[in-house]
C-alpha cells in the first residue's frame, strides 16, 4: 500500500507538504500545479488518505467489536530520566497503556520529544496522537501538519482543532492553601519546582522556556491576602524527590521553620519529610505538610501525606477514549476538566473528626483514624 513517503519521493516534495495537500490544508501556500501533481501521483499509486483508511477500518472494527487495528502514538514530552523522577507522568502513561489494552489496541507507539525530528515522517501513518505534558505551540503546529487527530493531556488546547484533558491548577492549589488556613496555620512556607514548556532539542540548546507555576502563584496570592507573605519562606528548585530533600535541608539550616509547608508535589514532600526526620523535626507535631498529586506512595509515607488528588490515571484513560471517539467521526473538539480532591491524612496535623464537622466540603476526603 502506498504511503505519503512514496508520494513525496516521486514528486520531490517533503512528506509534510504532501500530507497537507492531501488533507486539503487551506493554510498551505502551494501552487495549483503542485497540488495537482500530488493528487495525480496519489491516484497513480492508488493511495488512500489516512482518514479514509481509518474510517473504513473503524467501521469494520466496530462491527466486529474490535479496535485492535487502531494505531495510536503516545507522545511523551519528558525524557526517560524526567519521567522516572516524577510518578505523576508515569501514572498518566499507565492510564493510556491500560485503556489501550482494555480496548484491544495492540499498536501503541511510544514517541519521546527528543526523537520527534526523526519520527515526524511516521506520524501521518498513525491514526492519532495522545500528547502528554506541556508543549511549545510551534512544535504542536508542526506535529499537526503530519497528523490532525491530537489529544492533549495536561495542557489546555487554546485552539479549536485539539481535544484536551486538564484540571484547574488554581482551584487545586487553593484547596491545599485554604485547608492549611482552616487548620489555623498562619506562617506557611512553600517548596516547589519550576515548570517549563517542552521544546525540541535544537531549541532547548538555545533556551529553556519556563512558565509561571500556578501552585506558587496561588501560594503567594493567598499569603499576601492574609498579610503573611514572607519571601524567605519560599524555596524553589526542580521537581524531584532530591530537590525536596535539599530544599527542606536548606530551610532547616536557615532556622525559624514555619508552622506548615505547602509542597507542590508528593515526590518533593517525601524528600522533605526525610530531611525533617534527619533533623529530628516531627511531622506534623513540629511542622505540618500538605502536598500535591496523591501518587500511590503518598498514603504509605510516615506520616501519610495530606495531598490534593489529581486523577492522573483517569486522565490517561480519557485520552484514549477521546481519541477513539474522534476517530469514529466526531469533528467538534472537546475539553475535559477533571475534578480535584483534597485527601486529608495525618501530615497536616488536623483533627479529622473536627474538620468533618466544621468543613463538610465535597472536595475534601478524609482518610485514617478520626
């Protein structure tokens, strides 16, 4: 069966140009002669567009109750090292893999951003792409030239052509900060990381694109509202368990620890607790902690972490469901905003029975002994 690469070779055009011509991209600046040459070669090679092949395959698969022939690309913007450092991304990936397995999808291609340049020519042969993480707009547009079926996870689309699955960062961070306030803590510190948009390797050599972290922004805003903001209680590095450990050691070394910390990821919180234990500082008796993500390990730390739950595995599963729905013919882009919940455990030091009586909020879930 002929491919876009075959047509590109015969017409001396790039695979990207051929793909855009065949998909009737109105933004492409190509002469009528060039477009005619592409379509003529496609007819001679008996080429059928990915969309026509996809729709035909899906009709047969749906009739047979199978989706095994569907080919999905899972684009991970984190390096292997970055993914290993943060279970947040691993959980989204596992959700994609589990849902694909449940749906009988056997062709799930892993593509990391670092290898995207080499992989671009193959993107048009996939039915769709599930992109995990924050990606530079220019890269996203270049990917769109090769494949029009894209679902974004953990990034708002901001454009009408993409599906997206996100959560409200500000609302989630506010759950953590408001809970610490409700517990009576006034002097609160912050430990967090830096968020950056993934760029291609060539761009990364020139610059790193950092974006404001909503968790830090909410922390600063809440503390200023309470007239309790102190820049010396703010500690930021990269997102990793080692950074959490190092930052908390630095906070301990400065002396005069705050009553509580909002820590922007469970991984960092685990490292921070280790640093406190080494300094014989008790959690929550001496310092309370509320963190973010609710990774599996959060309930097994000593003490168990109070944290804001982000339904990461469900986000991955929804990514596959949305892709299949799009491949079955849906054209209208969809945005899903998943809910977040505060999971109250022992690290915040609150008397949970009293909290349940005074703050019966639906966004709070209590675990452990009252």
